[in-house]
C-alpha cells in the first residue's frame, strides 16, 4: 500500500530528475565552470546550475524514487533531504560558489529554503500507517 508520503517521495523524485535533465539542457549546463551564480548557466532561465549541480538533482531524484518504495525510506528522504537543503540554503549565503564546486547563491537560496521547509514539514508530519493484525 502506498502512503501519502511515499507518493510524495515519488513525485519529488520525478521532479528532481526533470529539473536535473532540464539543467543539462541549459546553455552551459553541462560545464563545471563557472560556479559564480551570476555567471553560471541558468536552468529555466532563472536558477544557476552547472554539471555537478545537475548531477546532484538527478541523484536526489533517484533517491526519492527508491525511497518511495517504503514508508521509512520516504520519511528519511524528506527529513534528511530537508536538512541537506537547510545546509544548502545557509551555504548559499556564506559560500555562493559552493567552494567552487556548484553555484548555490542567487535565486537558488530561496528555492533551497522552500524545499527545506517543505521537505521537513512532510517528513516530520508523516504518520505511520497502522498495521493490522489478524487473529
């Protein structure tokens, strides 16, 4: 039985994969440099990305799809993933070039913040499905 959190993990997984693919098609989205958010390729004309950034989106998507197979996996995806996005939000302010690995500044800060809030809210409000026993 697929629970709500499992369905959401699947949806998030598909969206992350689509975003990762979309970023690869951004002009310069398959290059590692530049990592400066002002100069980096822009996914959907807005969000700074580079090859590593796109690979991370694809990996998050794969994680979401695999996690959607169980309630526990989905909960971990949302809680751990949410905390990762909290860290990425903070890094966007203090290291917008992601230590010269990935562009994290600019509009990505706010997107990462929204993702962090949404993922943590989903992860921490999910209720386990009661198990039924037969006598």
